[in-house]
C-alpha cells in the first residue's frame, strides 16, 4: 500500500496490483461479504418461519381448518399474490441504474469502471429479494447475495483506497464470490462461479482475480456460515445422494464405478442440458406477453399498478402449482433432498423403507391432501419426478419473466435433478446398479447448470461440494464422470446450439487484454542477424585470445606461469 502525501488524493492509499495485494482484497472481501450476507440470511429465515409456519399454525388453532369450504390450503396462493403485488410496486419505482440481475452485473464488470456503482438502490434490491422469497417464488436469492456484497465492497474500496479499474474489478468479483459462499457454504464452487460467469469459455479474469476469489470464498464461508455453527461440518455438504447406504448404517462404498457409469453420465448430462434449454425457451415465450402488459402504449400512468397486478397473478399461480408439488415452492435449496432421493430422506437402497422428507418452513396443513409426495414406504415414481421437473420449469420461467427479484442457480439444479432422478428411477437403469442411479442425478444437475450459465467448473464443483456421502466409487472417479458429462455436452453444443440459448447475454471475452504474436522474420532480416552474430562472436573470441596471451607473457615478452586455470580457459562456442 502506497500512501499519498500530496495532491488531490492526499491521505488516501493506493493499492499495488501485486499478488499479495489482490489476495488481501479477497480476504477483506470475504469478511465484509460474509457479514452482509449473514444478516440478510438471518432476516430471511426468521420471517419465512413466521409467515409459512407460525402464522398458518395460529390460524389453524383459531379455527381455520384444512377441511373448511375455503380451506387453510388457500393461504398459499393468497401469500403468493400478496407479496407479488408488493414486489411489483417496488419494481416499478426501482431506479434505472439498479442492478437487478446477473446480466447487468456482468455487463458492469466488463465495463470501463470494473464494477456497478453503489447507490441507494441496493437497499431496494435487498427488500424486493426478501419479499420475493416471502411469497414462495421459484427464484433464488443468488443475484442479491452476489450483487449486494459486490457493489458494497467496491464502494468501500473506492472510499478507502485509490485503486485502478483492474483492482476494482477484482474487488467486485471477490465480493460476489464471498457473498455466494457465505449464503450457500460452498467456497470453491462460489469462487469459480465469480470467475466463469463473465465469459462463455472459461475464467478469463482468473489471470488476476483467482487468488482473491478463492480466498474470498473460503473466508466468506467461514464468516457467513461456519463460525455461527462451529460444531457442525465445515461447508454445506448436507445432501444425501442416491445409490448409497443410510446414514445410520456404516457407509460402504464400492469400486464399481467404471466406464459404464461414465457413459451413462453423458446421457444424463444431455438430458440436463436440454432441460436448461427448455427453461430458456419457456422464458422467451413468456417475455413478450409480460413486456406487453408492463409497457402498454399510452398507459404510462398506470404502470405501477399493472406491474403490481402482473406479479400478483404470477405469484398466485406459482403458489397454486404447489398444490400439486409442495416441494416446488421457493428456490429449492431446502427442498433439494426431494429430487435426489425421490421424496425420501435417504438413498436408493432403502426406497422400500422410505421416510418422507419434511419440507422446511412449509406448515403441514398447507399441503394439499392429494399432493404428489412420498409416503412412508413409498417413494415418488419416475413419472412423478418427471412431472415435478416440468412444473418447476414453468414456475421458474414465470417468476423470472414476470420480474421477481431472483436467480436460477438452485432452481435449475432442482429441475434438472428431478429429470435425472426420473431417468434413474426407470427399471433398466435401476437394474444396472446404484452407481448408475447416482450418476443420472448428479450428471444432470452439473450439466444443466453448466449449460444454462456457461460455468463448467462451477457446475462440477457445486455438485461435489453438496454431497454428504460418496455412494459409489471415489471422489476422483465421480469427478471424472461429471467432467466427462459436462464437457461432452459443451463440445456438442458450443458452436451451433449454445449461442442461441445464452441466458446471460453479456458474457463475452475480455477486451482489456490482447495476445500479441511476433511478426514472422524475413530472410534478409535473418541473414543480417546471422552476420551480426558471427561478427560479434569473432570480436569476442579475439578479445579472449589477446587476454590469454597477456597473462601468459610478461611486458618484455617472456613467458610466465598462469595464475590459475581460469585465466587459461578456452573461448566458448558461438551461441545462435
């Protein structure tokens, strides 16, 4: 750090653009992002518990039963419509400079300032994100837990230091990595997400931001997640993947995880990738309708009311779909176990002894009596999992297209996981063994996420970090299978398919660096260089010979003994 003593920046510090400096940027980014996101997550969890658990319980105790003509189950769509209307009003009055999604954030990272500017809109974005989650919308808080800590940290860096644009960009990426890691407890996956999301083909900003993002991810996980629960496992590896033993039994992994499972992973990856493309298609289908409602000509006066009414209808429809599949509410993190093991608490080997997953936050009387869920001893079928995936895709596309503040990371993991679980539930896959059941779900999740956001390493790492068990093979064999699935789909679709389904349209190669190649030398230049080298070598050789003669002869020409062997060294050979 260099302190300015004179000039307009007197008293300010300028951050040196070195490895240790950017690593220090990542360290403090992890601390600040972890604290910001921990506060956000605490408020979110407390209010969700009040709205979706304690409020229905109080109403049920007061006499509003689930058997009344207008039953308690209807509270689900009422809450969706109510909070959707509030979000719509807030979106109508959000300033234009507000960064409401990852597409705008990526554009600002590539921009001349290296980051989106901080402003009062950040508070509005956080409030709208909370209200979106309170209504049960099928979008995740990922943009807020990335954008909010990123722009706040960049604002602090600009206030305290006098950094260059490159350092501000590193601070923005590190702040986003730290915030995502603090919320989900996934340090390494979050670091690679921040590095990969600005581009379609790899982490180009890793050249300067790799160490900062990795450090921010680790520190953000510790500050925002681990220190509040020190007795639990580090990170967030809490989901039981199919194909293994139950947690109360000794976990015995098998080495049967060979090329057959890798081939099955490629098939499951194709299904996951096509599921993501279906989501983009649905979003594009809703977009013209929603935009027409928001921007009716000659009706600007009622824009806020139209926006509010639109999100109220979409929020009610989203919640109403949960009558069929209750696990499809919210962004899917706390409901992910449903799609991994078909509604059961544990793995595929114990489906006959299925214990249904208890859905977090959702009061049991809000679950429709004919809803599709697992029952004791009966898991959800493959067709039911396929239906869950389709319903989730419709819910995500509606909520994203209408304008709810949220992101698709966990929702698409949920939807593609349901599709992979449906494939794993077929008789021909189940007969092959538990390792095939596992890879169907895991590869569909990894490839679907990578195909949607063009974040290949992130798609692999997030699945590996979510696992609480190693049902088959080893970490190495599973990583090989997931990498094969992800990059096979990438190679098949990159040039001819992927550009047409690009969700983050601002992804592009970085423009502040150029790779220069030396111009080819002409024959005359080569001959001139050769003549010059030979002439220099001739002069150097004559000089060494003269020096040797002067040491072996005196001033009168008589020979003398050399003082050392070094003085009688031979001329070196020419170096070309």
